[in-house]
C-alpha cells in the first residue's frame, strides 16, 4: 500500500488535494490554505500549496472542468491566491460551477495527468 508522506512530489500531493477538494465541493464547503495544509500534512505548510493547486487548476482548464481550486481561500481575505487563474467568470459564479459539478462522475486524474497539465503551462 502506498501512503502520502513528506517527500511525496507535487503531482502526488495534487492527487491527494483533488480527493479532499472533491469531497468538500460536494458538501459546498471552502477550505483555507492553512486548513488544507493541516489536512494534507498534519501541520501548517505555508508556501507549499501553490504548485500543488496549480497542477489541479491547469488540469481543470485543459479538460473544460470548473476550476476546483477556487474553493481554497486565504484565511484573512476569503479569496483564492492571486496566481490561481480565474477565467472570465466572477469568483462566486466559478464557485457555484464547482459546487454544482458532478465530480463523482469522473475518474480522478492520475499524478502523471496532473503533472502533464502543469508542465504544459
């Protein structure tokens, strides 16, 4: 059996984040960067999630999916980070698309698919 550990590369951690975020989206929840890092690492991990979430957002964009990462927000500001591409919709519109999408109807992406999406941008 394989486990996520502190040395797991970003594409592997992106798979982990995908699983967490899909569950949150189905429950119409948001996560703070701090809360997501606590869930994934068991501790605060500032500055680590940007590339991990970048894998997810580029996969979503490349495959015509709502930007799953818009449900991850800064604790003080309540919005996603500035480096997360938003597209033409408002934050509220994009978040509603994430909440309404049937995420359980698609297979989760593999670490290789997430890495390829990230590397192509």
